[in-house]
C-alpha cells in the first residue's frame, strides 16, 4: 500500500505507531514533546502550540484562519545544511521557487546566499521583486518556455537556461542572437532512473515529458558547440537533471549523477568542457516521523552526489524546494463543526482543499495536531473542508485528539506546495501568511478579499 515516499495510499498507516507512542508517553496526541524536525512546539505543559517563540493561538486571533505560518529560522537552517555539506566544492543552492514562492521567503533565502530555480516568467518576476541582485543566480527550468519568458530571462542575464528539448535550444539560440545577449544553457537530460515516489511527481524516466534522452545529449552538445562559430551568443554551460520529488533514498540521486558524470567526462574528452552540473531537487522529508534527522539526510544525499561527481572541477548546482520549506510551515485552521453521519465523525475545518490540495491530489499525509490540548479521549475522524467535493479532506479515518467547534488545529509540514498550490476554488479567498523570525511574527501576505477575487472580471 505504501511506497517509500510515504504518500500513496498511506493515510492512517504509520502514524498509528507514532500516535500510540505519544499517547503512552504524554497521554495525549496533541501535547507532543518538542519536535526536532519541525519548528512547532508546545513550550510548556498547558500552553498552546507555538512556532518557535510565537503562539499560534495569538497569530490566529490576530490574522484569522486559515493561516499559513512559517519559521524563517528553520528555512535558513535547512539551507545551511546543504551549504555546509557542500562546503568543500564550489556550489550554489538554487531554491525551487515553486515550492513556496512568498516574496519574503525568497528575500530571506537570497540574503543567505541562495540562488533560485524558476519555471515561469512569473517566478522570475517574483525573484526580481524580492531580490533583484539574485538575477545572476537564477536557473530557468521547464518544458514550455515562451518567447516572452526567454527574452525577459536573457534581458536580466540569468545564470543558466535548463533546456528541455532541441526545439527550445533552437529558439533560445535565435532569441539570444537577436537580443545580443549571452544564453548559457544546460541540457536537462533524462537519465532513465526510477525514483520511488508518487507517479505524479516522478520525472526521470524516458516516458516522462521532461528533459532529453541522455543518449541524445552528446550529439546536441556537439552540434551546439559546432554552431558557435555562427552564433556565439549561445554557450554550452552545464548539464542538469531532476528525477522527481519527495524521494526518500539517496540511491536514485547517486545513480542519476553517475550517468551525468560519465557524460560530462565524455564531453570533456571531446573538448566540450562544462562549467556546471545541476543535480536538481527532490530530496524528500518525512511527513510522519517527528524525529526525522534532516542533517543526516542531507549528508547522505551529498555523499552520493559527491561520489558520483568525483573530480569534476566546475560548480555543483542543486534545486531543493520541499526540503527547505516543507517542515517550516503549518496551516492553522479553526474547527467549524463536528458532525456525525452514521458511524462516521467529521471534523469540518475552515481550511479546505483549495488551501492545501496535497491530501486530495496525492493522497498525501499531513500530521494534524490541536493547537491547545483538550481533556478527554481521542477518536477516529475524517477531517474535511467546506468545499463541495468528497475529495475535500485532510485526513480519513484518523485517530485524533478530542476537538470541538471553535478549536484550532494545525496541519503540519505544509510549508512546501501548500500555499503555492492554493486556488480560489469555490470563490474562497486564499489564506494569509505569517513569517516567524525568532520572537517576531510578521504578516507577509494579507488574506485575499472577495473584492480581490472579483476585480479582474467584467460582466
Ligand atoms: N527542480 C525541478 C526542475 C522541479 O521540477 C522540482 C519540482 C524541483 C526542482 C523541486 O523539487 P523538490 O525539492 O521540492 O522535491 N506538488 C508536488 C511536488 C511537485 C514537484 C515538482 N517539481 C507535491 O506537493 O508533492
């Protein structure tokens, strides 16, 4: 039923063990000990759940619910894990903007030396708005770049285009020549490596739409290098790979990098010396285990990649998204009703699938905890939102600590692909977002209003 990413069909699987452990230890699921992998803690018995030093109750009172709350400290900590693990090699962590594109988070990461992996002109504008000085640290991935997007990226002189097809390479070369702008490109190769993750977020097999077959790559590089006499605006600069997301083992990353490395050496022998290797993103977190050791995971990943790269002298790029922001964020929501239908109990929250679609889309598991513990026995419930679809659920048949209407609960590990995938389905304004730094909390995105939603329309 489950695969190693803990996503497919895993609702209610492993957490039972965790819940039993916690119930035995503290007699209550919601009152968990300080959680190492997550910044959400109950600082002392009887107090509410906090993000670092800030009470989620206070934040909910001040900004309303549903509310995304992120820990800036954890985001920076996670970035530093990569920077430290790779200290012996020239590298650049290009945060995958798609995971959480809040301007304040982009600015925070840029301030600590990160670059960015973008997949649209919109994401580029976000980076430019948040940290214009980081334009030269941007890599541009994606299978469908438009002329306008390419032109804008050329204009601001991004670091590298991760090119996903020969047709795109031709277009990029033409635009670069027309604009008289240097286009550094990396071919995104498809290494045909199986990554055990949810099928929707696996990308490294030949049957996927991403990248070019690694066997075709030498011919493409050679032709681009040959053409440089006619068009010196295009430069074979690097090579990139991304095999999927929420991958829990380092093994497939190592395997993909071995293949890439072999190709880099082969090209080098033929006089095409690449300056960068982009290992992509994809390192997974543990949505179940509060004791998840992030530092050990990064070390394992770095060892696998290092081993494959060997004596490569260029720069290593990497594109982590979820690993940096996923566990730093929670979605705080208020219970509207607790209702019984036949044998089932439904906890209806004011957040819905439009706020966090991962459970509905990937059968993803998110831990749900009470913000303030309540006495009594837990029970098995479905946690659902107000959207008019049966797929609008956060948990099914989940043993939860007792909750009542008016209570706050937090959906954990929601910092990545939470708000970034939120929509206005059912004409629901998107949630507000708060960033916590030390003891300070600040609103980084106000709640949308109905007027915001209606504004672009005419009758
Ligand atoms: N680089 C490229 C080219 C990507 O396509 C992605 C993610 C990343 C980097 C970052 O991957 P990460 O380190 O975050 O795993 N919505 C899904 C995840 C989709 C991932 C798409 N690509 C989810 O909620 O699980």
